[in-house]
């Protein structure tokens, strides 16, 4: 069970690194930047946050 969690953690880190790399090199369009920004906690344009805006 712990090995599965470690594997998922490594995969998620790899996906995040790939999104940041794709955002810097400009391989993908505006999607990677918004996804990486939302993962970093910054307000990304066009992304609805789960917390309601007050």
C-alpha cells in the first residue's frame, strides 16, 4: 500500500515537472500555465477554485 502511494507521489511530481517544463518552453498553449499556476496556489485565469469567492 505504501509503495503505491510513493509511486503516485512520484508520478504526480513528474507530471508537475512536465507541466512547468512545457510552460517554460512553450510546447503547449495556455493550458499548462493555468494548471501549473493553480497547482502552485496562484489564482489562474479561467480556473474556478473550489473555495467560494467572498
